[in-house]
């Protein structure tokens, strides 16, 4: 391929309003990540980016092919020069920084994510990891590379397909529209069939968002008259749709699904309105917006690792810390843009630059994979705490901690509708298991009394203690599913949502077995309204005694890491360090409600048992490993479950039959 001074590829005319639209995309994302409460729908900024990318890339490919000036090699060279420099810098920085602040299990995972980020398959890796038991998203410094992976997969597949289509003289518009329709249908199908995580991460349910930009690129090239009439109105509709998305969508929405049409169509209308429309000219093309748009790519790369490492080190972030972190990210992004990106994107020595970048990325990919294979190497700065934390190492498929402590048995996972086996195989799904064990829901004639546990894994954790504290004439029934708080309003079984199935089955079992006592427990999100509905439902069925438990102490990020990072080696038996105050506050609200005044209803205050003015219990007895009260953010260990049952819970259960 000969190197002329000028590019072979036909480039669309520069539009400052599109850089401004990049600012509209990046700002909600970074604000959402730094202070989720301020902008709960901010993650839709990524979808705006997808449309912009699809539009710009398709414009280049369509017009280059039509002028017979398209070269795949040159197309990929340009992508490498655009994407690799900043990404290489951020990946190396994360590995270096992680060496000092991560425990070996975290560093091992960082190795895996570094390799996946460098190989542009992070979306697949995260999809396989995601599940109820996975460590929280906030503590994965390279989580955000999933969207970059989807764009790269698109850049790889799209020019090849279009070159093929062009040779056969098929219609660009038709092929773009067909693929977009198939991809959008895949997204809706995955959401409706309970595979929302797959819909979020997989490329074929996301490609249509880039195609929306592709359709627009075609129309602007060939049929501009279709969209040239009402520029100002188009731009206004576009902004209204994006605003609606920011206000209406949150983490709980079935996303992408239908919701994602708000940001994608919003971006479509804003781009189609063109640079001359009033809003685009006044709002998007002004200097500060264009400036943020220019640094939006390095800003996206930097902001998440900074926030993630801060959360790992601090256990959580206040809004002020979040804002300061964003200011730092903007500074780094600007420096990266000036010192790293611009020199690589300038003309000259193109082949040498691309070769150097490809070699560097291959080196990072290999390093990450080696780190993952070797189990992450013990960190220098963290000393003995590292060994302590590795005792609680619990990643799938091995589930080391659960295996050596027999945790699944102690919490009776056979009573859980969540498909744990699928999750362990890396295929997380919301589809319920076909059935749970008979001993969970069928009354046995050998017992005089029965108590039923209803709720999520925080109801499961009560089983171990109750089993050892209640006499043999008590049978413990359980319908408890991971991540499923009791919901009394479910009136039909479900084959796509394991929580609905679990709650329907719980109500059905309570109706059929009429247990003497029902205990309702959940991790968080307790509301007096739901509790009152539960009481009403259970009273209708004829249950005489209902016990609610409040939230257990929650730790940020999780208790073994709080101990190893902040309280090592002289670990106090009680501390406020690392305690999530949100749950303390939630518990205070629940205590204000006078449950005792309702006949046969009582409330067990776990905070009151595990915490006093000196803080919350970190471990029981003399061994801070075996006596720890929680192996993660807040599930009680068997020892803690035992303490709870002996101190208050068993007495409360037995009092119901006197």
C-alpha cells in the first residue's frame, strides 16, 4: 500500500456539534459513576457514543467505497492510532497501581481484565463473570472497557461486511436496516427471556445502536432531502429524548430493552439536525462542550479506574471525593490528549507508529494473561493481610472458601431457585431452577412444629443457627433465593424470573403447610410498606406468628478486606471503620415502626445484637479467621448465625407456641 501525503479514505466534514454531543454523552456517564445518586440514568451516555461511532465510521466507509478509495489496512491503521495510545497508557497505569494496592485475588482478576481489555473481549469476560455472587462492579478497575470492546468488534465486522456487500452491488441501506432490525430483536428477546445481562454485554444485541448511526450516515449521503426540513424541531426532539432517558432510566430498568431507544433515537435526531440547527450551534458547538468532547475518550478511560481504586482503598466514596476524582480524571484526560493522542494521530511515520502500538498491546495482553495464570502474585505493600484475604478467596468455578467451609450446605442452597450451577459454569441466568428439594417445602409428620424462612440469601443465613438452637421437634422449611426479597404481590409462577417464581412458590407453600412461624429476611431495601403487605398476606393465610429481621451490618467493600487493609495486624473485635452507614440509618427507620403493637408480629434488630457504641463485631472468639462475622459485605458466617439464634432468634420462634 503506497503512502501518500493525504489519506485515501474519504472523511466526512468535521462537525463541532458532534464533539459537543460527545460531551453530552460522557458527562452523564462520569457523574453517574462518581455520584450515582445525582444521576441514576447517566449510564445511557454510552449508548449515545455508540450512535456517534456508528455514524462516523459508516460515513467514512460508505463514501470511501463509493469513490473506490477504501482500504481495509488503512482503515484499521487509523483505528489503531486512534484507540491504542490512550488505552495502552491506562492499562499500564492500572497494572502498576494495582501492584501496590490490590490483594492477590484482586490482582489476578485485574490480570484477566487487562488481557480482556487489550484483546477487546472484556464484554464477554464480564458477561461470564456476572452473577449474584460476583464481587461488586465498583471494585473492577477495568469494568468500563466492555463498551470499547463492543465498538472494536463492530469496527472489525462492519467494514468487512460492507466491502462484501459493495462487491455484490447490494443496497447499503437495506443491509444496514436488516442487521439493525435483527440485532434490536435479539436485544428484546434476551430481555424478555430473562437474559438481561447477556442483552447488556453481547455484541449482537448492541450492534443495532451503532447501525442507527449507520442508517443516518447513508441518508445524509444519499437522501439528505428526507431530513432537511425541520432541523430545529429534530434537534429539540433529540434533546427531549435524551433528557427523558436520564430522568426515567435507572439501574433497576430492564436495560437495554425498549428503554435504550430514548438515548439512541435522541442521538439520531441531534446528529440529523446538523450543525446549523439552533441548539446544535448554540449549545453543542460552544467552546467548553467541544473541549470536553475532544478529551471524551481519554476521560472515559481514566475516570473509572480512578473511582474504582478509590473505592477499593477507601471502602466507599462520598460525593465530594467523587467530584474531586472527576477533576483529576479531566486533568489526566487533557494531558493524555495533548501528549499521547495528538502526536500519534498526526501524519507521518504511520507504519512505524502502528507497528509499535500493536507490539505494545500484544505485550500488555500477554502480561495480563500470565498474571491471571499465576494467580496474581502476592503484593508487596500489603504483607500478612494478603494471606488472610486469600483464605476467603471465593471466585468461581472453584468457590474455594465455600467449598472448604461447606457453606452451600450450611445455608441449604437446595432451597434456592437461583441457578447456581449455571452461574458456576459462567452462564448466569434469571431463569429459575425447575424445582427445589422436597425437604424445603413439604411438611414432615415427624415434627410437632414448623418455622418457614422466606426471603433472599439473608434469610438463608439464619438456617444454620436455628438448626443448632431449635429442638428436634421443629422442622425448618425454606423458600429463599439469592437476591430475592419477599414480595407478597406475586400471584403467578414464572419461567423467566427466578425471584417471581421463588416468591410465588413461597406463598403457595405457606398456604399449604400453614407453618407456626414465618421469618422474613432480606439484605437491604426494607420498606415498611412492603412489610405491611407481607403481614396482611400472611394474616389472610392464617399465620399466627411473623418475625422480621432488620439488615445485618454491611461492610465496604467487604469485611475480610477491611480487616486486612485497615485493621491489620491488631484487629479490634469491634469497629466503625468500613461500616456502611446507609444500613445503620435504614435500621433506625425500621425501629421507629412499632411492630409489637401488631398482634403476633415481631422485629429482630441485628444491628443491636452485633453493634454497640464501640462499633460492630468483626470476629467472635479468639480467631479472626474462623470467627469472622461475615465473609463478604454482610452475609453472616455460620458462627455469627449461631450467635444470633442463641441470643435472640430461637427464643422468639419458640415463644410463639406457648
